C-alpha cells in the first residue's frame, strides 16, 4: 500500500505501519478517530479486496529489477536508489522500484 506523497512505501495490509497510516489518513480527512472494531473491519475489507480484486506486484527489499534495469535501495533519508541500466550504466535517483517499507 502506498503510504506517502513524497515517496512510495509498500506495507503489508495487516501491518502496524499500514494501520497507523490508515488511522492518520482517517483523522486528517474527518478530524475524528476510528474505534478498534471499525479499524479491524476496514483492514479486513481492504485485505480481502487486495487479495481477490487487485493486481499483484513484485515487492523488492533492497535490490530489485525491471525492464533491463537493476535498482539498489540506498536506505537513506532521501529515499534514493541507484539505477543500473544494463545498456547505459548507473545513475543515482529517487527510487522507482517498489521496495518494501523500512521498519
């Protein structure tokens, strides 16, 4: 699940990080909090929709690749990665690959 405007984070739906992000987004939108039972129901519903109704993507941890490119996550505060293009060499940039959220 994408969890930021500046960069992309991928969290398991039933993780503490996703739950916290969801509660924060709800609060920002409504100015109120969800009860424990309501957040559980929302997370279970999102989990079922993700499992049965959504496309599947590969999530990388620190090294990933796609379309003749390899991405190395630098795990720095700027969320940068090194992109290694098999045809053009390497360049430093903000991460384009779907790396799992840092914990």
